[in-house]
């Protein structure tokens, strides 16, 4: 089905590396995160006498999990030189702007012992005194960078364990680095660009690693004033960009107002590169809001598309069309699939432009297209999209255009004649300068994680196509293996925590899919194992929809193993509540319940068919509550399940035979259209049970045989037992006693096997 070179499960991934250290598909198919971080690099500085260096700042501990510390002002600390940098590391970290004399004697110049310093100075001539060649700001920024680098070296392990002692050491290093930057800023008459770079670096670390947002705003505001005074337009835009991110953490509305002002200013001065950057920042804010498909978010993306199309920046136009499609997919509205397909078609208009042939964008297009087909429950179309996705992923195995652990996307945009003053090496974390093009730098999933997502969707496509479970489980197992050994580099602890959350949620989703597939085959030991692995995940997944799916799996597990009381308790959880249709305002359908809530209600109805749990009144009320949501639900499987449940329940008074026939016929038609072997098996066996009970004739035999054959194809032991039992009854009525006994024995064996409980249940 796929090209031979496609890295199939159980094959080692090429060139795996081990790294010592999660922005709107959300929510279903994952999407790029256009959240950029501005950081400045220290430049050459003038030589100054050494000022006192502050003692490492002590953050306030203990910290709750995933919390940032509040670091006290450096002026409140005593001053001494930090002693955690080894001499070898110190020499290697010296900037090239330092003189050879300063590089040869850094420790003497920084020695806190006056006697030691005087002896060192006496041993050399006055012309070669270290005080004349020692670049204090550069040394302080070097020490700060070493502290940050040491803190970030094991940040991935810390993000997973959140060990309190390790976090204390981590924040001590961060505080020491911030103290060094603060000391560098305290020097008088720093060059303007050097001061602006240090302030930008200081504010970026302070805002990303701590909750000292006010101090970060003050540092950025002072830096912007310096840039205005000295006309450092590039660093001014960088600081405005970072200031907006800080402001968004405190006040979202104020950040959006300030962002509009910055966009207007950049448009007035024709700084098109920064218009793009600010608009993409606004798009990331909308993604974080939880409502990415609102009017303002869509308008912002369309403005970017319009500007990019007008200027010929086709790669940007393609990406914004795909982002708009992802937002529509997350909205889950009735026409969302049509809107997504429209966005994909708009992106395809530029496929002949070489500048849009970027591996990340091509993979994102294929993943979004595949998700559309899966959402439509179109198995044949999904298989065609799967082949296209596998073919492109085969090519990416051999290409070097996309590094395995590279987590950034570079979008080319045509250089402006006046862009040399607004786009420099100091802006390279947001906009990277180039010869023919400048490049907008955006966060994106790594190549390894793209393969993980491709494996997950490949398994879903094979599931809808009716492939054997063993094949699709291999894809998901390989996705889990790749996920466990591929943590990209992180530039801060909060960033590493977000990445760990993303990996945990993807792993939880794969385990949940595996549990659901195993439940359809009555492999309850495997279901139990998946539930235990989900509970052992660190950090715990916090996505509401994902946790609801896990809760449903637990209910299905208890129902399948015969603990109907525990299953009914789980399915009655308040998170599965369905609002009364009458509570909605006139002319409004209200908020639609989730698929999990509807399925939980349908499971409760079937549980109440057991004679000892029979409750006709509650059954009728629950059925009428879900009817308005299920009868015309956009998901064809929900409509199928509802019709089959409605046809099978016993009520007082009983349903008419015409009503039963209508529900079975509708459910059978929907199951065939969706190629759902499990629901098709249920429909055929229900048809035999409801319409051909105690009927003699060829039609009854054909119906019973069809139900048995479809149950065997679905692989559910319990329904295989039901089908064999009904066929045995039909054969016995036809006079085939020996065949009936054989079928009844097989059915009993399958039933016993289906109810074998895992250990500990």
C-alpha cells in the first residue's frame, strides 16, 4: 500500500539523537505554534572598571508544581562574585571582543581578595594592567549565559519529574544569571546597542522564567526609550514584541489593544516584516484564548493572507490558509469540514511556486487533509490521502531539508529596500535576515513528532478502512516509542513543561485509542494495561476532552467485565450530563453535548435493559433527552448507535414493529455507509433478534448467518457468541440438530472467553 522506504513500525528511525533537555490544530489534529521569543545577544562593549557583582538572587521557594518564582530586586542583595563557573568554562565563554590580556588573566581580575589582586597587578607592567583590557559587561553577560546554559541542560528531565530540590537549584542558576545581567545594566555609559541587548535579554528571561512581570515591563520600557533615543529600530521592534507577550500574561484585552497600535505603527513606517510578526503574534494570542475561530481571529488571518498575496509572499499566504483551516476544524461546526476544504484549496493555488515547497508546510497540508477525510468518515478517500501522506513521509526520511530535532519554521518574505535598519542579526529570533529573502521564525513540531502524528492518523485511517487491528496497533506502538525518545531542546523550564504536556497528551490519546480497539475485541487485559499506563503518565494530561474520553474508556472497561454498577456510576458522572432541550432559548439549539456524553447515555440505556436494573421511566427519559442531539448528529456513527439502541430496548408499552424496523433499517444503512464493521455486526444480529425470532424459512437462516459472519469479521467475542447462539436456534427450528449443538458449543466457548476478567478485577 505504501512505498517501500516508508519507516514502518519496529524499524529504527534514522539518525536518532538524544537531547538532554508543546500555539491552535489544537484540540484534535495538532497545529503550528506561532509563538516567537525575542532574545538579544551581547555585542562589543567599552572597557570599564569592575563594579561590585551582586550575590546570586534567591527565588522564593518552595514552589508549587509548574509555578514560576518571584525573584526579589537585585539591589536588595549583598554583592559578591558568583563561584559556580569553572576556570576552563570561563575561558571558553569569553567573547571575541575581549583583548588577549584579559583572556589570559580573567580570574585575577575578578578575584575578591584585595591582596591577591595587588600582587597580580604588581607582577606586570602598568602598560599591560588587566584593568585596562578587562571588558566587564561582556564577562558578566558571559557568566549569565553560562548560568542559563547550565540551568537548561537538564530542563527536560526536570519538566517531567518536577523534583523540588532540582527546581531550587535550577532557579538559583537562573537568579544568578539575572543578577549578572542586572549588574551589567548598572554600569554607566554602556553603548546604546549593548544596553538595549542586555535589557532585552534580561526582560526575556525574567518574563519567561518567573512571575516578575512588572520588572520585565520596566526593563523593556527603559529599553524602548533607549532605542527611540538612539534610533535602534530593530531592537525597538523586538522589545515591543516581547512587551506584548508580557502584557498578554497580565491583561489579554490590553495586549490586543496595544498590538493593534503596534501593527498600525509598523504599517505607517512600511515595516512589512514586523507587520507580519505582530499579526502572527496576534494569531497566537487567539489560539491561546480557547476560541480560535471567532470573528477577530479569522479577520486577522485573512489580513495576513491578503497582505502576503499582494506582496507575493506565497509561503505566508499558504500557512495562514492552513491555520484558518485548523481553526475551522477545531470549531466543530456543521459546515466546518467544507470550510477546511476551502482553505486547503486556497493553499493549493500556490503549489507551483518553489518558495512554498517547505517540508513542514507540505506535511501540515497533508495532515489537515487527512483529518478532514477522517472527520467525514470517508474510508476510501482517507486511504487515498494516507497513500499521499506516506509517500511524502518516505521522501522526508532521506532529505536533509528538515532536521529531526529542529523545532522552528522559516517563512520566506521578500526583502524590503529599507529593511536593513529594522531586520538585523539582533532580530534573528523573530525575523532572520537573508540575502534575497528575510525569514519569519515560528515554532513548529519537530520532524520526529511529525512522524508521530502521521503514525496516529495512519492507524485511524486503517481502522476506518476495516484493516486488522494488529496492523494499526503497530503504527501506534511505534508512535509511542518515537515519542518517548524524542524531546526537543527547550530554552526555559515553562517551555519544557509545555513540551512535556504535549507529549503526555499525545501519548494519552494513543493509549486511549488502543484501549478502545482492544475493548471491541474484548481484550480486557489490554484495556486494563492501557488505563494503568494513562494513570502513570507524567505530567498528567489536563485537556478536558481527552480526560472525558479516558473516563468513558474506564466505564466501557467495567461494563465489558460485568461490573455494571461501577459502569453505570461512571457513565452517570456530572461531566457526561446532557442539558434538557427545553432549557435552550427559543430559536437556539444551545451548546451541543460531546460525543462522549451521548455515548455514555446510550450505554446507560443498554445497562438498564438488564432485568435486575430495569427502569422503564428513566430509560424513556434518557432516550428522549438524547434523541434531538443524536437523530441529526454530524457524526454518522453517533446516528448509527442511537438507532440501534432505540430499536433494541424494551419499553412498557412495547414499541411497534414498524418503529423497530425503521430504526434497524436506518442503523444498518448508516453502518454500511461508514464501513463500521462493529456497528454492522450489531445491526445484523439485532435484525435477526427483533424481526426473525421464531421464524422458519430461508430468510431467517440467511439473516442469522449474516449476523454470525459479520460478528466474526468484527472480532468481538461476545457478539460472536450471540450470533452463533441465534444461528443455533434457527438451525434447530429447521431440524438441523447436530449443527445447532455444534454452534451452541462454539457460542458458549466464546462467551466464556469474553468474560474472562484480568487479574485484579
